[in-house]
């Protein structure tokens, strides 16, 4: 009998498609690419073989292109083949297909099967295939299949394979729950809180560092030559077009701007009236009426709240526009009150209440004069956006005729930028930082993947707002620098290392004194340090005075003991762990339930990884590298 979990896991049409690839991505991290002898040259049209199953070249190409198009739709920008390979998309797709083939053969060897009736019921029960009356619609079924690239036969085959893979998963990890001991360890790691007493030791606490000799610096340099290598520097011409850069607000007339302002005024430039509302709840209308009578007789709203043990912080519901208050009775009463006045008893969705409005901010319309520049910029940018595609095509025509970017920029009156020389992290030879490039890191990475004289593909800016072209004009290869070139850097680094070593030694002495029983006050005073404390410190917390390196060391130190850790700006932090507490692990809470499910899911995935790896080793996996590269558009070696 088919397992109930299978039907629940694959209810939706899109859900079924996701489940179909679920197992493949479990082995993205599995080292099928690390086995040295799986790449072989055999059948030209065979990308991979798993046991008796073959993954054909066209099958691989179709799967890869579908995945690439999905990624492009998700990112909403063009992704070049080079970028897709850098992301590992080609190998991820092949990993998924190998994993699916492995599980399919396993199902065959176990003689698992799915009846036609089960498939039929799944399709007929899928709400995505129903018409407006809630009945199964064959027309909608066929339409959805065509739009997703399936025939009826291929879709049925996909569902059959998906269910069988799920059966194997259920047999392996169905109902698996993380052990209680592991849950408790996880609870401690997530929820443990520590209190510490600490003192920051600045770099100056290391004392005087004697000036180094020439021989000391040379020896330091020779031991760390690689650290002082000059990285590769590149210089490039960069031409960018974007709606923002091409926009000319001066060409937008006042009349055009006013027309646009009137069209969007209600949505963009009008702030609705808001009211800050307080309430006191009553068990019945009689008690509410009695409280209102007291207020009318001279008592205050706050005094009534005190009498009814309502904390001040619990009085205020919040600040709302009319639309934001979902209870009609409370909404109408609140927006009928004057500021500071108290309502008659109001019977709303959650009982009877008295309301008070403490603040009223009236509706406000920003005048045209205040937003004219903003509106003109918006109109100009919108108009420029419509010119981007045309200008892109004209620039591409010029690029096709081998015109350099400098001439193209001059012809179209565009600004050409010379970027660099810079390293891959935009550092210049003098240590300063190159200003960010249009397109950000994607442009920098493309520059460092290219070469001089290469006709580079335009980079599309996010949200289709423009394009970036570049030409690499100069490459300064990485090289070793001489001692004389970097002497100043060597001395700076030598001094930093000496300071850190002396500071660490001094901190060790202070820690030894603390662990021998001296009070933190006395030890800190002897070193001229200021004492600070931190309570309820979590393992993932970061505070300006306690960076992540210090917090990590705090949680690696036994409660009651002392230690030190590297701090900010070359200093250290001396600390003592005063206490370490963790609330008891109560399995009945929602948080514990969520954590148990997450931990159990992680263990299940690990088991599936191991099972798939074992089955692949038993079946044998071989991959034709040439066919794989052919299918995914990779360069041939």
C-alpha cells in the first residue's frame, strides 16, 4: 500500500516537479567529482553511465538548459555560460541526474512499482488541474503540461519515478527522529547564555617595541615573501549605460511633472491619518459602563488601568491608519474620538473595551513644489529606460565593427571610465581602494576572467536597468616584490606581530593570576584596565566591545575560568566567565518542536547522502568529460 507521506509530499503540480529533483541536490556536496578515474572517453553521445543506465548528450543538454533558464528567471538577469559554470550549475545538474538514475535502478532492483490507479488518483486529485467548478479539467491538464515542456506520457513517467524515489526515502528515514541527547546538545548550543567580566587591553598595553634592525626585517621578510607578493593588477576601460545615468530631468517640463504628480499623488505623496490607540479590556459591558462612569466623574483612564492591574506597556494597541484596524467596531470608535478623549464601551471581536486616542496625526499631502525634483527625475529616468535597448543595439553594432570603447563613448557622448590598475578586490598598488564599478563585483570578476584584445559580452545590470561594456587594456602579472620595495610594509607587519606577541604574553600572565584566585578587580587595577561586564551573552552574539572572536573564546572557556582573545584594533580582551546557564529543554514547546524537525531533517539528509553514495559505488559511475562539456557548452581541452 502506498505510504501516506508520499501523497502529502507531492500534492501540488509544482511540488511534484520540485520533489523530482530533490534527491539530486542532496549529492551536490558528494565527491563524485573527486574520484580520479570516473572520467573516461567512450560513446560520443553518452555523458554518463550509472550501472546499466545511460545519460545521453541531448538529455543532459536539455536538463542543463532548463536549469539555466530557471536560474535566469530567478535572478532576473542574464547569466553567461562562464558564470553558470563558475556557480557549478553544470555539475549540479549532472549530479542530480546521476542521483535520480541511482535511485531509479535501486527501485527496479527492489521490484518496487506504482499502479496506474495511484498515478490516476494523484492527477485527478491535484487542484492545479481543476476548473472553476472544482472538477478535473483535461484541457487545463494538457495546457499546464505543454507550458512546462511535458507530454502526458513523460509526466506520468516523472510521477511514477518520483513516488518510487520517495518510497526508498521513506524506507530509509521515514519517521526518523533526532535522539533526545542530540536535541539537548543542540539546545545548549543554541540557547546557552553566559555572563562575563572583562577588560579591554589596547595595543599600547604591550609597552614599547624597540626599533627593529635591518637583519630582523630581512629575516621577517624572507620567512613571509608570499605575503608581500604583488597581486595581479588590471586596467580596463569601462562604459556603462543606465536609465539613471542617461536621465536628464532638465528636459521634463513643469506641466509634464505636474500631470505625473496628480496621477500618483494619492498613492505616493499622501500620508493617511494615523491614530495612537490605547484600550482597557473588560469581561462584560456592565463593568465597562461602570468604569466609564468613573472616568466621567473625574477619574483618569490611567487610574482605571491601575485599578484593573493593566500594565502601562500593555495599554497601547499601536499607531494605525483606518485601513490597518481590522476590527470594524474598534476602528469606527477610535477614528470618531478627539485626541485625549475616552470612548463609551465598545463591543468588538475580542470583547468589550474602553478606548483612548493619545495622538492624532492628520492626513498630509506633500505639495508639488516639495517633490517637483523627485517627480522630474522619475519621469526622466522612465524615458531614458525606453532608450536603453535601442542604445544597446547601436553600441553592439559598433563593437561588431571592432571600434574601441573610447571611440564609441565619444560618438554617443557617453562617459568612459578608466578603472585600475587594481587587484581582484579593487585594491590599487598604493593600497587605496578603486571606486566601485558599474555592475559591482560581477564586472570586476568579468574583467579578471578576460584578457587584452578579447571582445567581451556586455554585462546586464540588475533589474534590467542598463549594460556595462569593458575592454582590458593592461595586465600587470602577480610578482614577488623585493625587500626594498616593501620595507615599510614589512616593518609595519613586524611591529604588529611583535605587539600581538607581547600583548598575548602579558594577557597570559594576567590569566594565570586570575586562575590562581586573585580577584578580577585587583588584576585589572594592577594593569591599569577598566572593568566591564556583559550578561545574557549568546553564542552568536556580537557587540562592539565583544567581537565574534572574543565571544567564540568565551564559549570555549569553562565557567569560572579566565582567558583572553584577540580584540579590535590590535588589542586583546581579558575575561572571566562568571556563569553559564541554559534553560531546561522542554520538548512540548513550539520552538523545541521546530528544532526537532529541523535536526531530524538534517540527519535524514545525511543518511540519504550516505545511501546514495553507497549505491553509486555498487553500481559504478563513469562520466565522459568530452560529452559533458559538449552538452553544457564548456570549452574543449
